[in-house]
C-alpha cells in the first residue's frame, strides 16, 4: 500500500496536491517522500510547485539533505523547464547558488512568468559575486540573447552585478543601440547605476537628447546624466549643464522631460526646479 501523501500527490485536485506537499515536510518518513516532491517541482500549478520546494527545504533542514539533494539534482536534469527552474530555485535556498545552476537560470530569465524571470536574474547576480564565470555569460546574453526578454533581463542583472566594471559600461552602450525598445530603455536605466563610467557614456547620453525620438528614453538619459554627475560632476563634459538647459527650453510639449531635467540640474548643483 502506498504512502497516503503519495496518493494525495497524484490527486487531480491541485489543492490536494498542494496540501500533500505541505504535509510531507512534517511526516515521519519525510526523506522517503523527497523523490516524489522532486517530481512535484514540475507540477503545472505554480502554487503546488512552490509548495514542493518549501517541503524539500524544510525536510533538508529538519532531518538532513542527502535525499533532498538527490531529488533536486535529478529535477535539474529533467526535460521539463518549470521543473528545472524550481529545482534550481530550491537548490539556491539550500546552499549558495553555484555554476551548476547556471543553465537552468539562463533558461528561466526567458520565462513568460515575470516572477520567475526576476527571481532567476536575482540568483544570477548573487552567484556572480562569488563565481567569475557569470559575468561573461551575462555579457553574452546582453549581446546575443535570442529574445528581447533575455537581453533585457541580462541587462538588468549586469547593472546589479558589475556597476563599476568598464566592460559593463561598454556592453550597456552597445545595448543602448539594440533593435528592441525595451532593451534600449533597460540599458539607459542601467547607465544611471554605473560607478565612475568612462567619458563616452556621458557623451552618448548627451547625444541621445538630440538623436532619440522616444520620450521615455530621453527622460532615462537625463536621469542617468543626473546620477552620474551627482557622483562626481567632473565625470560630465563641461557642456552638460548648458545642453540640458537648451533641451529644457526646446521641450515645450514634454513636461515630463522638463521636470526630469530640473531634477538633474538640481542634482548637478546647476539650478533649482522651476515652477
């Protein structure tokens, strides 16, 4: 006769499967349920997969991780993308994320689920602080990611991982010319976080004020100029304040841009917001 929790995990009712995962964590034979919970990581219902992850983590912390680690390792090599992602997520909850999780995380930042994309990107950043191989992977994804979503998420992750690296600034300048508007906007957002960027970044941002037709992108360029100049005004060309003033004067139909320029000038110490 099979374990009652195993029978419940086979239920057609997602609520029953979720309840089974929750019960498994406290079951006296919990380690014997690890394999089934590893399979449940791939449940088509997100709440059930998360409950399976919670149960595996609780079992590992309560009675030991060997059986749990085995179940997670098997799930990492499954043919089911959601199961691979939840296995990577579970592994990262048990131990600091390592390179073995990288394939599943790269796959996950292309997910149609925004929560999955951001969680995977966050784990890549966390991993990147300890493992040097992550940065080249992110750079490659920004440059050649198959979808705009992947390139955009990699851009945000690069911003968090390496704001002070010269190669990050170089890649963001490339991404600012991406064919996808969302990627371009992500690149300009990321430029605002750069630490001591090379001079060509500020020059590019100033040129954007004249060359870019997308209003939100122009506002992002102004924001980035304000952030860079607030760190050190000497990082901006001497013409920066003058050009911002000129752009403000010529932007009669874009009050949002005018407000962004006011804030940037205030941060640069070049003026105060105007009524």
